[in-house]
C-alpha cells in the first residue's frame, strides 16, 4: 500500500518558514531555472489563506479569465490570488471538481480559478486530447520547495523550476512518473508547493501535479518515489463546460 503526500505548500511552505521540486544531483540548478523561463508567462503562483497564514502552490493560466490548479490547493478556501512575475490577479470564483474528496487524493483533484480581470498573456497552453502514452517524456513545472533527489526537499526560495520525467503508467485517473536521476535530461520530482502546477506532454497540458507516493515514508520527493498528476484529458469536458 503506497503512502501519499499532498504536494502542496500548506504543509511545508508557509512563506515565513522557508529553496520547486527535487532535482538530479548531477545537474546544476541553473538549468532547471533556465528551462522554467519558457513556461513562466502562463504558470502562476497561487497564494491561499490557510490556518492564519498565506500558503503557496502553483496553477496554469488556460484562458483569459481562468486558471487550472489542484482542488486540494484551495480546499476550504473562498478566495485566492494568482501571481505571474510582478502581475497579480484576485480570484473571485473557485470551482472544484464535484467528485473531489480530500480523503481520496489523486481522484478528480482539479479546480478552476476565475479572475474578473483578464490575464492577457499571448499564449495559453492547449488541453491534452489524451494522446500521451507510457514512456513519453514530459515537462513538469512548479513553484514548490527545492532540493536534490539524494536527500529530498528541504528549502524554499519562491523560484519557478521546470524539469523532465517520463510516464511510468496510468493509475486512478492519474499520470504516474517516477524519480530516477539521469533517466531524463532534467529529471525532476514534484514537492510541496508544486501542487496544481502543469505537466506537459507533446506540447499540451496533460497533467496537474497532485501527490507523491512511495512504499514507505517519510515522503521527501527522493529518488525512487513516484508522483501522481491528474490526467487532464479525462476532465476536459468538465473544464470546458465550467469555462463556458
């Protein structure tokens, strides 16, 4: 039985406490920061009130007034703020998938965030049509805590990082990846604060970062652990219906 970790800022990234994702020890961090710049215009930091603090996670801008994140990121929240660089937008409507339940992590773990003020970016990533398959190389992006795969996540610097992985399998409506250094060019595993961030495959938004899992804990996004990403194509009809 795998153990699960909510890969979101709530547990570990209260801004006052704390370097997104754990990375290959053999690859310099600058390469992950540089790779993230290509995704930065439409990858937002999410700030959500939680237990008297402001906690952080990640979202993807998918239309002029809509962003997609994980439902557990905004569980219990009535408001949130989205930030891209120096720009910010207030969220005036949060729509969680109706089948999401906090005790069944990974299933239907999606939420749409609406902003009355348009984002106005030049490009919004297309939603996947489900063509991804086992073995495909994917890109994973997020604002979460940072560290090396040998030791696991440890610190937070608020910077966007992106790396690569491959699809290990599909399970419980999720794309599952595994963390193994040097199995892809910029091997990365999601960590707390990366939740809600995008997984891209074949140039389309194919997954939303949700959980990490392993045969035993503690979960630290170390080598050998796995990550689960809600499979966007399975929820495309719901996403498009809400936005209409």
